[in-house]
């Protein structure tokens, strides 16, 4: 089956590559010429484990192509995915659909024969209907169906998630489109992934509801962590205890510095805007968005409070900058809020991230020392903060770390160390939600 993927970012590149790995003929399109040129030269524009090999294999197999020529890719395709960005619109928090609308107009001018246009971008309920109208206005004779097929992959585990998803959601009322989508996903359903066929509005809502639910779950355990600190509990134990209940489940119950990334912050906000406009505010989700933003700033203050010297002129080592491990994505990473707050208070920052430094330089304030590794990062610092739980930080030589630091203070925002191990070695340990152990 011939597929055009419009937008070659985290989602477009991974899904396009995986479709080609299942034997489809895929052309990935992007307006960013340098991205396409790098891909043609075998250079990945993003860090995603296993992606470079998978791209190379499918390019060599003649099933995966990269171009900036949208019209040519669309004209030859039976299925055209829209996988462009839908960031928060400045000012009101609605999803900014300008990229999606622009892509739809270009697609309309290029389609030939019956074509299924699929929104993989996360778009508010009703967008599929709007896109259908846009395309029909632009190309009145076009034989198209607009389908919603939201993506649930997680950065850092994107290939595995795409190939073995919990479910595939396809929203359409058009029988021809349904047949095409079933054929497209047939190789994945051999992996026993259930395909949920529903209508377009439901599919659009399922995506936002899923992200909002997960954001609620994370925020719930984060607030439980705050309570644990006040009353002498250990949130890790509490999370384990509640997670064993199969109605609750153990995933997304890791207390931390607040959720970030390219999806949860913008999607929760966009969902609350949709709900407000519909006259049915989602007060729970509204609260979650506020609590999460407040939390990120609170984490910066937690670091300041842990310091044994005044902030102005103090040095803090920050380990982990990306919003989670195994990605270079810095979008809405809690590290941004934490570093900014510390810098505003006159703290000098030394920072290290295994793959995110290039992206971090684009969004973090000036004047940061970017270290070559975890130990060099800790050198001469008055405290060390673990912001992202990269594997490389999980088994550091604590004695060596102690000799590097000016003051042996560790603020572990991901609870990756047993507090006893650090306290025994003479560290002051500050974790998350560990009431009676968070002091040295
Ligand atoms: N990143 C994730 O983990 C994830 C997961 C699920 C869903 N999503 C959703 O998928 C969508 C894409 O997210 P992303 O993280 O891949 O974004 P991204 O910013 O990494 O990539 C978007 C790409 O689209 C390109 N683009 C924009 N307009 C274009 C046009 N008219 N023609 C061709 N290319 C164009 C951009 O140059 C960019 O390379 C968003 O709606 C997002 O919410 C993302």
C-alpha cells in the first residue's frame, strides 16, 4: 500500500518508518529541507532508540523515501497521514491547527483517485469534519475520506509502542476508508493489537481523554507525595500498595517533578478549552494543569531550600534535562522551569544530559556550563539535582560523586536512589514523597 506521511517529526518519522517496515511503500514529507536532507544522508533529526537502524533498513529496501515535494508524494498515495505539530496556540491554550489546515489544503490540491486522509496529529474533536470541508472547498471533485487515527506512542519507546500498541483507534463512518485502514494495519493486528473502529469524533476524544487521564494519575500521585512528606509516609510504598489493585494499575504512579513533554501539557490545556467552549468545563483536568505548572516551580524552590549556602553565587549540578529518558525532546521539560528559577536567584548551573544537550541549549538560559559527564557535572557544586531518570544516573559511584561535590547534597526528583545509601555515606538526601527519610 502506498502511504504519504505529511510531517516527519517524532510521530511522522517513527510511524512512517514502522509502516515501511511492515512492507508498505512510504514517503515521508516535511517542509524542513535540512531535516529531509539529513534523513537522506542517514542522519536522524531526533534521538529515538533503534530508529536509525530501522530507517536504514527500509531505505535500503526501497520502501521508505524522504522528500519536500508534498504534491508528488500525495498524488501517488492511497493513504495520506497528517502528522504535523499541533502546539498550544499562544494566548488561549487551544490547539494551534494552522499546520494541520495548511497541510490539508496542500493535500487537497494534490490528491488523485480515492484517497484516505488520516489525522495522526492530536486534534480537537470536530477537526476531522472541518478538514473534510476544507479539502472539499479546495478541491470540489476530490474523492476523499477523512479519518481520525490518533497516535499513542511514547517517545523513548516509540518503535515498540507503534509495533505492539495496546490498541489502534480508527474513527470513520466511511466503509471504503474502513477497508483501507484495516488493510493498512493488518500487519500490526497479526501482533494481536486490537483495532477499535469508531466514529471520527469519538476517536478524536479518545486521544485527549487518554492523555488527560494519565495526567490526572501522575498529578494524583504527586500530590500524595506532598502529603507523604508532611505526615511521614513513603510515596513509593503507597504507590506500590495502590498499584497492585488491578482497577488502578501500577503504571503512571511514579511521583516526580511534574509531567512535561510534547503532549500532556498542551493536550490537557486544549481539552479544557474545548470543554469550556462546549459549556461543560472539565474542572478536574483544569485543576491538574494548574497543579502541574505550580509543581514545576515548587521543584526549583525545593532545590533552593536544600542548599546550605545562599543561592546567589552557589553552584547547582543538574543531571538530566529532557522531559524523560531515551529522548532528546526538551518540550515543556520540568528542567526548564527548575533551571530558570535557580538562574533567576543567582545560582550558577552545571548541567549534563546523555543526549539532550543540543536541544537544551536552544531553550535554557545563557551562561550554563554543559558538562561532559555526570561526575564532571558535579564538580564543585553545592548540590546535585537529578531531574531525569536516565539509566546512566541510576548507579553512580556515590563515593566518587561525594568527592566531586563541594557540599554532599542530593535532590533526587525521581527517587532513583535508596535514601539510606546516601545518608549512610554522609549525604543530605532530598527525595520526593519520602517523609521521614528526606533529611540527612
Ligand atoms: N511526540 C509524541 O510523543 C506524540 C505522541 C502522540 C501524538 N503526538 C501528536 O503528533 C503530532 C506531531 O507531533 P510531533 O511530536 O511528531 O511534532 P514535531 O514537531 O516533532 O514534527 C512535526 C513536523 O511537521 C512538519 N510540518 C509542519 N507543517 C508541515 C507541512 N505543511 N508539510 C509537511 N511537514 C510539515 C514540521 O517541519 C515538523 O518536522 C502532534 O499533534 C502531537 O500532539 C505526538
